[in-house]
């Protein structure tokens, strides 16, 4: 097993951070890939946590900003959610965009919005932006994806304490407001200069808002969707085609009682394993580490590693061993209740909304979560590597 640099933290990130920079930078990204090499950022600096990490974006590199919110509390059987992803990518870099491109959504600056109603019905909305303008101040970024039919934008505060996403299109409009209650982090450590930004080779990850109080106010096809709950924001990027870097991954985030948890369990195409675990409470970090976590499917179709031919599991069992000076074990399950993306069948990618249930210090805790699975392995690959 290969691991990125190991780091276990059991303190709040806040006191060790420098004051946010007051320098403003603006990047304009066109709707077509650049015909030149990209400069990709793999090491953190003192500011610009949420800044673009690929410049310029060409046909094999990619960079995106992801936001979600999930209803909490929710009546039995209900779980509204909304996911907004603002891409700077094309299918030759991120192959899952191929289906969108076949339907005419070919822009490098593409916006995807997935709305899940309380009863589990999901709708997807796409639009081709003509360009994206991203302004960085301090650690945050603010972006505008502009299109003839409307706009999508996000605006963050320099200290990453809040973000607001605004949508304005003929089909969906309104806002998502996130007020952070969990400090930002990189894959293996705090948001300070000098951190390795790779969750695995060729894949970057920066989690600006691991947990937030979310307020959603949308109008979808003229119908109101409003709820409060749990919010989240991160970004990913890469310097080569996604399928060349990923064999499978399990990622998710949620609230377990008073704790915010984020997990990542990743296999490269060569079966090298990379992991990351984050736990916080009351806006203080308990663990941010690239060790001590295992995520495995349970229930039906629980084979590991997952194959392209494997059906979907019931959910995932997650175990996080906290740093030695804490010594506790977080053991909990994430159970899928509604499909946000993918669904029954053999999908390369599936995203769920669902519930968390676990035991911490002998106390039974529950909560809500959004989590996902990528699976690109076939049986020949698994047998070749001895599984």
C-alpha cells in the first residue's frame, strides 16, 4: 500500500493560519481548451486556497468547483438536496462529460446542477457558459460562468467562512448559502503553505468547507424548493485524463451527531491505495490525516474492489482511527437512500444522499450525508493484480 505523507492533527487549524492576503487576481477561462501545456499547482501557498489550480486548461487537464447541500432535519423518507458543479473541463480530460457533449453541452466552462426533491425525484440542468471569470481574494475564490441563457456564480469570503452560490437560468434560479462550521483542509493537513495537494498521483483536492449550515432557496420550473441543512464545498483538478489516474474511489461527507466527517478511499489503476480522513467538532479539527481510515461497501454487491460489472452496494462501513493522543475509533455506516446521480445498474459513477449511523465513545449517533463511488476496473485488471 502506498500512502501520501502521513500527518495526524488534533488541534484547530485557525491559530496557525496567517492573515488572508489582500491581493486580488482575476482569471478568465474561455469556453474552449487551450492549445498549449498547462501549469498545474501541486503545492500550497500562503493564500489562494480555492484559486484555479490549472492554467491554462487544455484538452487533457481539468479543474472544477463543487458545492452541495442536503436537507436536515427531514421527515421520514424525505431528503432534498442540491449539487452544483462548475467545470473547466472537456470529455478528453474528464470522460464522464462525454454524455453531456453528445447532447450538445460541449463547453469547457460547463455548469451542472442536480436537484433532488424531498421524495427522491432528481432533475439535472446543464448550460454551456461562454466563459468563466474567477477572482481570488485571500483564500477564497469568486466565479461567474456566463452564458446567453443565464449565469451561475459563487462568491466566497477571504477567510473561507461562507460561500454563496447563485443560479439564474430559465429552468432553475435562486441561491445556496453556506456558513462554515468546520475548518478547511488539504488531503493530509491544514490550509498552510507547503502542503501536498494530491489526494493521489495526478489528482488534486482542496476542501474549503467540510461542513456548513446551508440555506437553499431555489425556483425550479416555477416551483419552490427551500430547505436548510448541511452544506459542503471542495474542488478537484488533474494534469491528465481522469481515467488514467483513477481505478476506483469512495468519497463522502456528512454530519454524525455533532461531528463533521469527510472520507476518501482511493485506488489508482495500478491498485495503489490512497486515503484521507477528516473529523471536526465545534469548528475545531480533531483529525486530518492520510492514515487510519478504511471505507468498504456493505450489503448487496459489496465486492471490493468494485468492478464495472458490479452492482451498487447498500452503503459503506467507515472506520477512522483518531490520532494516538486521542485514541478513539469512529465506526459508522453511510446508507444510500436516494440516488442523485447514476442509480440501479452498472454505472461508472453514482452519487447518493443518505444517512449516517455510528458509535462514538459508546454513544449512538446519527446524521445525514452525501457520498459517491467511481469504478473503472474490469475483471481482468483485478485478476492481474491478485484480487
